[in-house]
């Protein structure tokens, strides 16, 4: 009897439960489904052109396999060396690229809206394509850009296949087919958040009921973006607009975009917003170079979704040296987008908010140390072979040589601050 | 049995001329109810046992145990035990850590223990097995103190050296003059400081051991 009592007691051993975030680098965080939400109103032609012409920069950032990017003796600055080393890992990224527009009008109206549909005969371009940049630019220029034939320059000497310095009538005819690039102007009521939401509605077999509320979306639109989303991939919405957000589910003058974040949460996916939008300084309350007629509240919505999803917000135009407004450098924007995507490789989101003191991080069974004060530069950069915790993303960030390599197993143990996120079977 | 003993006591030589009055044998005066074939007093015992700490909800630790005992009397001995093993996660541990739950208990795996203490052996008995053989055995109760070394199951650098006390019950089945077959169930109640959670908690390592021992020659 006593022996049985002992056994019963042993079964009562109490343990604190830790959450385990365990991922193989190959199967987690390096899949990115990128949906560009392009403002195709008439004021955005120049910006679309810049985007198309600079897209190579973005692709180069993602696909660099150049071993020369790794620091050699000539690279004396440790920070630069660290950044180069981190970026070189972009070759592990596996991405899908698609484009929709900010126009959500009913297709029966003029101009018709896409309400989240991805453009192009080939809706999704991925890194298996031989000419990723060319395919993407063709979709952008031929299907999602508002061209006014009278304002597009002509270059009679252009021959199809040449690399263009600027977008010309002849180039567009070569890429899209004779005058096939015309007639793609969208509504002046830009709704990037609604378009982002509807693009997901079109991508899943069982869209939530909210997809059908107050939109042109019908059952016939289900799975009309069938290949853009992949399990476990992070969805990146890249919004390019010179206006703010005027999405229909929010009232005029409403600054708070939280209802749209809640709608996107319905899809149970990790997502981020990267926004290239109006030049609005919320602190000063000033909109600079506001050629598109952006509103402060519409712009703040975009700034909010970028901040709250761990993305970034860059301005689409700024004053130049002479005081004139000019487009900001899209090469820089796209490079930053590439860096954001590469960050997926070094950032491992946690399911619950951790008790930081309990975090333990392993890569292939080897414990990685936590960054200490000496590892931070004055700019807040972390320089070490270690990890740090980023509260804004609720993620463990890897640094230096501690960044997991392809196929390495990452295990992160932590005790959640507020209980277990799901009921346990034992 | 009492009747048999009484008969034996009174079965003196039938040819005796004088009758001896031995008096009346009382129950409280009987200290030996059977023939003690395997006395332990003054002998030492070394045993090797295989076993497992098997009753934890998450960890199973196969182990070996080496023990030494010095029998000071038939009912009391003092000794030391060295245990070595390696705890592995049970199915429940693996299931929780899988993709469906992503949870790990802060379980520590058993690596070893050193204990020492006394064994109280109040019972010596014999067993008739199916009418063909008679086995002598004793039943003992170990009381030990010691330390146990454990390591966090998912952290190779996180050890716990946990003090504790152990109690249990064992059976020593005598095999000839010097051999014993030992079966022992012992609960080591240890106090473990767990680093990640910052908690100090009691834990019971209930081990079951089976093995052979060798006793030195008696005096």
C-alpha cells in the first residue's frame, strides 16, 4: 500500500511549463508572400515607373549569392561587415510576389476596381523565375499603372529587349503588347487597407464572413488568388501610394486603423506592412509635397499599420535641394524592403509574451548567449554572435554568426507571462 | 508451527530416566520462530542493481545502483548507494514539445545520486514455493540522505544538485550462503532549484531496483 502511495506521489511532480518556439530555418521565416498594393491613380505614374526601374535592386538584395559580399580584409568597419554578412543570407529567402491595386470599386463601375485581385496572366512571380524583375515589372507596368499615352515619352530607336533608361511608349509596347498597357487607371478613392484585406479573401478557400460585407467580393471571387499564400509564410503588404488610406470600413477623419488589423488577424497569419506613402510629420502636423491630396488621418492609418506590424514607413516624396518636390529614391525603399525580408531570417516571433528572464535560445542544440550592454552600439545596433529580444515584434533577434544557417534547428524556450496559449492534454 | 516446536522441545530421549521440568514456554519468550539459515550480523554486502526512475510524468531514467552495506545486527545495517542513470523524455514530454503544443515542462533529467543511511530489517521469513522449494528472505526499509545530480532536459549547462531524503521498502532473497537477490522500491524526495523558472521545488524520484548482491563470509 505504501509503495503505491509513493508511486502516486511521484506522478504529482510539479513543473513550470515553458513555451517552445522550435523551427527549422529551412521551413520557417524564410518564406515571404509579398503583395504589392499599388496606387494606380493618375497621380502615381512617375512613382510606378521608378518602382519598375529600381526593382532589380530589390531582387538583387534578396537573391545575392555573391560570396564577395562577406567581409574581407578591406572592410574595416565592424558594423558594415556585420550588415553585409547579414544581408548575404538573403539567398535563403523563398518569396512570392504579386500585385494588386488600391482600387476596390465594383468591376461594373468606371473605372473598375480589382478589389484585391492580383494582376497579370502570371499572378505570382517567385524566385524560381529566370527573370523575376522582368516578370514583376511587366505586371506592374502593364496592369497596375495608370499611363496617359500623351505624357509617355517616345523613343523610336528603342529595340525590344534593350534595358531602358526610362519608360517609353515603345518599351511598353514591347513588354505589354501594342497599347495593351492603356486603360489601367484606378479610382481616386484609394483603399489600400481594404485592398490588402480583400487580396487575402481571394486567397483562401473559406474566407471569413467579413469579406462579403460592404464590398464587391462574392462567392465567385473565392480562390481567385490561388497561389500567393503559403502555409507558415509571412505576408508582406507593400503599399505604394501618394495618398493616405480611405478604406470604406473606417469613417472619414478616423485615424485608427485597428479594425483592419483585426480583419487581417482573421486569417491567422503573420503579416507586416511596408508603406511608401505621403510625407507626413505627425508631430509637426505637416504634409509635405502632398501632390496627391493626402489627408493626415488617412496617412496616419498607414503609419500605424506599418508601426504595429513591425514594418516600415518611408515617404514617397520630399523637398529637394532647390525646394522643389521630388520622388524619393525607390532604390532605397526597395533595399529597405529587402532588408525587412532578410530580417525574417534573423527574427523569430514568439507566440506569447515571454518572461524575458526565462528565455533560452538554442541553435542545433547549442545555447546562444543573450546580448549584454557591451554589445550595443550608440545607435542601438547589436554587434555580437548572440541574440536579443525585440519587444516591439515580440521576437528573438539573432545577430552575427549566431544567425541560424539553412536547415539548422532553432529552439526558443520561455515561460509566458500570462499562461499557456492553448489547453494542454496532460 | 507452535505445536511442532513444542513437540520438538518436549521430545527428549525416550530412554531418559529422569524427567526434567522445563517449565512453560511463553509466546513473548520466543524470538526465533524458524531456523535462521542466513545470518547477517557482522557481514558486509555489496550489490549491483539495475533499475529505473519511472514514475515521473515526463521523464524516465534507466539507472544502475551500486550499494554497500554493513550489517551490524540482524535487523539493522548501515550503508551507502551510488546511482548513475540518464533521464529521457517520455511520450508525454515529446508530445507536448511537438508542433501541436509547443510546450516543454521544466523537467530535469536524472544523472546520478549519492546516498547513505540505515536499513531496518525487522522481518525475516521463509517462503514455500509451490511445495518444491523453500526460500529465505528478509524485508527491509531503507532510510537515506544524500544528493542527486540532475540537468535541465533542454539545457545542457543547467545542472541541479539537489539534497534529499529517501525512504522505501526492499526484499532480500537469499541465494545460498553469500548471494542475495534484491528488489527495492525507494522514494528519494529531493529539493531542486530550477534556474529558468527561479523556483525551488520538491521532487520525488521513485526508483525501482532489481539486482544481485554478494555478502562476505560470516564470522
